[in-house]
């Protein structure tokens, strides 16, 4: 049986994950910088690589992400609680085998039909771009298999209370890719970069093996086909409606990239959307994904034991913390969008035009950070309740909103309108999820009047922080590093002092935690 995470250790667990995740994300930003510096936003290599690299990610997110996060973990935890560890491991082994078979089939077909698949997803592009992207896609498609198996194993580790190893997966992947940039890029070029991505994804799988071996988890063949297993059928039934809900992020990114391609500016907007989205996900996901990964197993245990008061109380606390961190993150990122893009990307082939379009996209993507966080947390609350209907409905609405607004706003606001459409869409999904979840639990309050008052205070201080940063540091002549560091430090100080003066509980809780870490 798994060992639950105690409430008092949750903040420490999330904090350790955040540190590891921060290292991995920082390495990911450096990886993207190396791609940007070497290929910019307007070259054939940049567009071809981004098109090819986007496809396996889309297949993974659209077809399998729901199965890992929303369906496998609740059922695996149910087996742990009711049938024991060995039965749960047998279920997991069948699940991993099935995922391997499915991803391998898709990867082989994708490699065979690479060129028409690229045209189907990205539209008609220049022949030289499609030719290079076709070769790169055939190299990159095996990452679908490696990532599918890796994320399956991650679900097992999360359910067993191990979060640090999965958090370190991006460190392993990005480490391999950075080694390639530092030592081999001049010899093997863009083709070697694709191979490095494949090897990096393989490392995500390998680093999980020692822990699973220690837990006596074994992969083995079964006499009965995996899809005939009762537990696998239960996972499938849960995943079908939830699958559409998880399409919001990847499908919106694809729609945004297609809308950006319609601007016909030599690929600048298409690549800028990818670069800005990557930076946005790194910053927004640092806290959100660390918390969300811990949240699902915890909420699943509340649901299995039918402790609905505990479920609601735990979720309320997480929502308060979410707003406390993400309101200032939203306005802070808006304030430093341009200097941050200059710091991270500007060099080599990534120059003024690339900086302008990427920072504009990042500014408007930033408006969706709170919606992204709320949607991530509330969808996992629904998954813990084995409810796929609410995320399904809100996901469809969000994708429709993004589709309409992207192509409506693109001619008016260009790349800014496309990014704004994405932010509005994810925020719409978040609000819809909250309304539906409250209706599902009418006797257990998920929100209080006190939370409303504190949220208004947090929002007001975030806006004040934004104005203080823009007017207090915006005209200073600083180096690229200090043009980011000074506004961040100044803004964080303004926000924390303001929240402390307004007696927002999270401020004192954070200060107490820091004090205990320092002196305890």
C-alpha cells in the first residue's frame, strides 16, 4: 500500500519538486535559447524543426496525456487501497505494455507517412521546409514511444509517493540536448539535434528504472491481452471523455501556430508563438505542475475514502495558494516580457524582429497564467472524483473560443491577438470548471467570502506591483540580466509588503515557512 503525503510535509514536497523542476526548466530555457541563437525565427531550419518537433508532442498530449494523469492514477490508487500492491503492479504492467503497443503503431505509421501528416497538420508550406521537416519528423517520431512509456512509469511513481525522480526527468532530457549543443552542433547540425532529442527522451525513461526495480515492479507479458483486463477497461472508460479535455493546451497551441502562419511574415510569427509559449509554460508551470502532480494522488485518496470534508478543505487551501502566487506572476511577466525575451533568446540569428514578435506574444500569453493554473488544479479535482464530463465540456468550449478568436483577432492585433485568444480560452475553461465542480459538491464549500476578499486584495496588489515596476524600473539603463533581475526583485518586494500590510494569511504562512527553513 502506498504511503500518503502528510499535510504538514506537502509544502516541503512541493518546494523540493519546485527546485528540481526549476533546474530542469532553466535547462529547458537554455535549450530553447540555443535553438533560437542557432536558427532564429525566420530560417528554413527553424520552421522545419519546430514543425517536426511539435507533432510527436501533439500526438502525446492529444491521445495519451489524459490516460496518464486523469485515468491511470485514480484506478492505480484504487487497486493499491483495495487489492494490494501486487495487483496494482500487475495492472500497471498491462497498462505500460498497452501504451507501448499503441505509441509504437502510431510512430511507425507517422514515420511512413511523415510528409502528408506534416501538410495535414501545418498546411501547405514552402517545399524546402516540408522536405527538411519530413526527414526530421522521421527521426523524432520514436520520442512518442519513449515519452509514452516514461509517463506511464511516472504515474506509478507519483502514486507511490515519489515525486522528485519524475521532476528530474526534464533535467536528464535537457542535459543531453545541451551537451549536444556545446560539443556536437557544428559537426552534425539540425539532424544531430533531432537525434539528441530522441536520446534525451530515452533518458527520461531510464532514470525511473532504479526506483521501480527497488519497489519490485516488473514488466512482463501476460497470457490475457491487456485490453481485456478489467482495470484497463476502467481506465479506458475514464479516459475517453477526459481525453478531449486535455486537448485544450496542445490543440490551442496548434491552432495558434496555424493562425500565426497565416500572417505570412517569413515564419517569424509561427516560431515566435512556439518560443513564447515555451517560456510561458516554463514560468507558469513551475509552481502549477509541481502542485498539480502532488494534488491528484492526495485528492484521489480523499475520494476513495469518501472524506468529502477533507477533499473540499484541501482543495480550498490549494486554490488560495494558487491565487497568491499566480496573480503577481501574471502581472510581473507582463511587465518584463520584452527584457526577459532579450535575456533568454537575443543573440546570433535571434535579433530585433524576433525579439519584438516573441515578447508581444509572451505579454498576451501572460494574461492566461491564472486561468491555466486554475484549470490544471480543478481538472485534477474532477479526475480524482472520476468525473470526465466537466473537463470534457469546458475543454470543448475553450477550444472553440480559441479557434474563433485566433483567426478573428489575428488580422486586427497580429501575433498579440493570437496569444490573447489562447489566454481567454484557458480562462474560460477554468471558470467553467469551477462552476461545474461547485455544483457537483453542493454540500461542501469550495469557496468562501473570506477567500473572495483576499483574492481581490491579491489582485489589487498585483496591479499596483505592475505599475510600480513599469514606472519605477522601466526607464533604467541596465544590462540584460539586471533589466530582468531588478524589476523582479522590486516587484516581489512591493507585492509581499503590500500583502503583509493587508494581512493576507498566505504572506505570514510563507514567512513562517522560510523562518523554519532557515533556523530549523
